[in-house]
C-alpha cells in the first residue's frame, strides 16, 4: 500500500498532536487513505516527523476514541471507517432553523454524520463546545454571534475546515462563509412594500429587549423611514406592547408575533386591514396563519444546501443568500 506523507508544521501554534489528528482526518476526507489503510507505527511516526511518542500516541488515541482508527496488537493502527463527522453549531432551535437543518443533512452523503449543538448566545457554552470539538470533526459549520470573545474562540479552528453562516459578524476576508444580509437587503424589501405601508399612519418596529437580531436592521429601518417620509417608532419593552389600529408593525421575534395576533383577536382587528404586520424569518406555518403572514426572509433551504456543498466540495466558499419579501394578507 502506498505510503502517505502527513503534514506537521513545527512552527505552528496548533499542538502537534492536533496537527496529526487533522492531517489524518483530512487524508480520509479527501479519500487519499481509505478503510484498512495501515498507519505508521508510533515509533516510525516519531522518527519520520521528529515528534515525541507521547504526541503520536495522544493523536492516535483521539482518533481511536472517535472511531476513525482501530488498533490490532502486533500489527498497528489502521483506518477503521471512512465516515466523516461534521459539527453544525447553531444559535437556538427555531422553526426556520429546522428548515436549514433538514436542507443541510438531506444534501450530505450517507458517510457524513452531523452533530448538532446550540450555543444559545452564551459565550461559555460557545467556548466549551468549540474547545471540546477541536480535532474531532472533518469540518465545522458555525453560527457566530455578537460577543467580543467569539473571534478568539473561532480562530482555534483551521480556516479551511470552517464555514461561518447566517450573520456577517467578526468574519475575516479569508473566512469561508454563507451569510444573509440584514442591512441593505432588508431596506430593499421595505422599499418593495412601500405601497402597502402607505395604508397606515405609522410604522412601529417591535424590537424586544431579549432579541439577538442584528441591530443593523434597525439602522436600515430608520433610513427607509427617513428616505420615504414615514412616521415611525422603535419599541423595545415587550411588556408595554399595545397594538393600535391603523398602524403597521414589523416583528423580528415569533414570540412577539404570537402576542400581536392575540391582541388582534381580543381587539377584533383584522391583520392587513385594521393593522399591518411584517414578520422576519419565514417558517412553513406562516403562510397559513391569519390568511398568511407577510415576511422578509432569507432562503434557509438554500443556506442549508450551500453549507452542505462546503462539506462535500473541497473548495473555498464565500456566498450571500438572497433576502426577499413575501407579501401575504397580513400587510
């Protein structure tokens, strides 16, 4: 069987055992080595790459623990499986994330196993998940969030193996990414709905205190209202929300959407006639609620498909997913 050369950089900040793990995982991922391939013995690896026995043994132990390799007494270590594991790290579980998830896994081959975890916008959770995942996965799909420590944590992952998705925050020009545009594309969607907003006296943006929705959306909302001469408010205290007739509302939270619809029912307001509503992020159910909820949303199915392509295609990816307006009866 042909001998393969692995890459060990003695000047790298990445621990040598981790480089060995990464190098073997990469070789399997690229089908350079396959099931049954006999790896160099610990002693041979030490001499060839000038690393310690403890370093090689630690790397082999990690790979064995993850089911990548096995060992046979007096014969050595061999590749046990061509199955590749990927990490999909999302913020929280919501209906539109389910669309992304199913699109992602449905576009992966059978030998790819996906571990899904959620950081819930908690930096300690985020650090723990990333730190515990290093070297265990073929590639990493990560949703960033707004915290000053995020860039340092993410930098521990090899850039070639990392895909940032959803929100362009703390990304570098060298990163792989699939993002949606929370600014200009949102502004353009509001422009499309200009004639519908004209039905109402005022536009009220419901931006609750607990939301993690990117603040740039608010800035582009203000710009739209200024450019097109709309009276507007931005309300952040969800406890004081009181839906009023002849006003249009924009909601970035489905919790607020539920509150809005409850108040419409109790006050006998007809969405699209007495009040207007534009919701952020489409879900499979929004077209059926109250004759249909108008939405501005990226295509989460396409986002999942592109993320899957990053796993299966060994090439860089930098892509923005289209954000579009879908008009239904609520506006």
